[in-house]
């Protein structure tokens, strides 16, 4: 689809190895684990739906509950579960209508990728050309891990990602580190300045407080040495009285400060024409997003007026098509 940079959300295992998962504790909905003997080792093994109390079926299985070798026995699947499941098989078979198992070939078992395997895969797609953007996921266990006497601190976790690239001879210019935690960015600035040049501070602070505060924070980020911020799409745009999509105050301030901007996530929403206007990711322009083609209006403003360096996308052909049309493909 033309994506030059590939993402891996990074977390760690019981034996402190790095793996690609969207969160540390999603194995129960993204693998077949509750249907295997490893279910017994989960933080919360599978519990079936209780009809009398209408208590949903549940489980909680974290990468930190298992070794890398144990995770290697699992099969990945579409992120989904059935809250009314009475059996483990029913629990893992709950793919909702807005998702698909179309690409899960019958009889196949797609493994969980270790971080090292992710690097090998991306490198195989374009040796020396393809780039990497690992996101350091927030631990859902206490750090240091597995106990207070352990040397696996948050800083060691952040360093482990860099060490993997260094050991593989990957140039820092091909790596875009990410984290929602400012402390991780500051660690990389101090400990690995070459890798920190393209480190992205992911910012969703306006989801929990006034946008004015998030705009003000940008000045402090700049003073601390942050080079790139990564807000979600709606932080960067709004509409004017003529119904045109224009850069937001957040976008203007980031640009004024000389901060790079990478945003997320295009094509994460459902249909724009279904009456929802695209949901969260189009929230600030919902009054003008009524047709599927309106995604290109947003993308055009992001590229030309906001000046983003890149756009995370769940269906990157959209961004590639736009970039080719306007001759900005790298």
C-alpha cells in the first residue's frame, strides 16, 4: 500500500523480552490463549458468562504473564471477544460485524511477533529503505518488573528498544520512537540523543482536559527538547464559518514553535456517510464530513496547511494515493 514506515506497539514478557502487542494485556482478545493450557497462567483465567447475574464473560492475559517461548505457541487473531460466551471457544469467536476474519486462512496459525522478528520483517520489505516506528506501550504491571529488586526499570525498558536497533545496525535516521509518556522521551533525549531526534511524544491530553491546556503544554515540550508531537487528527483541524477545514490553534502553535507533527489515525473510523461523520477522529470537522471522499479534504489540509510530517493510517493506500497525486511521495 506504499507505507514507508511500519509500526510495532512494544511491550515485554515475563522473561523481559520485547514483543509486538497493542497493549500488554490484550492476549485474551487477540490470541487463542483462553483455549489453550496457558489460560491457567493468565492474570485472570477465562470466566464464562453468568446468566443469573448477567455478568459478562471475561479474562485478562498479559504478555508479562508468559515467557517469549510460551507466547510463541499461541495463534494471533482479530481483536475481539464474546461477552456472553459460555466456553473458551465461544469467547475467542466473537468477531464483530465491523471487523473481518477474511484474511485469516483456515488451518493457519499466525504467531505473535517478537520485536526482533518485527525488525527482520520490515527490513525484508525494503532493505536499507523501510523505516520503523516502535511505540513503547505503558506497562500494566508495576515497574521495576517483576519486583522491586529487578533491574528491568522503565528506563531499561526504553533502552531495550534502542539496543535492539543498535545491535542490528539500524541507523537512527530510520527509527521513529514513540511514547505517550514524556518521561520516556526525556530519557531518550538524555541517553540516546541520535535516536531522540525523531522521537514522537504522543499527545492525547485534550481528551482529559481543556484544549487550551494542551496548546500551552507545547511550549514546555519545546523547552524540554521534544522535537515531534503526535496528536490525534481532531486536535489539528477545525472548521470556519464557510464550512472549510482549517488548522486548529494546536496546529498553529506547534508550527509556530517549530515542532514536527505526526498524526493518527486515518482510516480508523467507520463510513463517513453512515450518519456518524467519522466518529472520534473527525470530531472537530464532523459538520463537513458527510461523504467518503471528504477524507481527502482532511488529508489535504493536514499536508498543505498544517504541514504534518506523516500520518498513521490503518489503510495506508489512501495516504499513498494522495501523496502520489501531489508528488510528495518520498
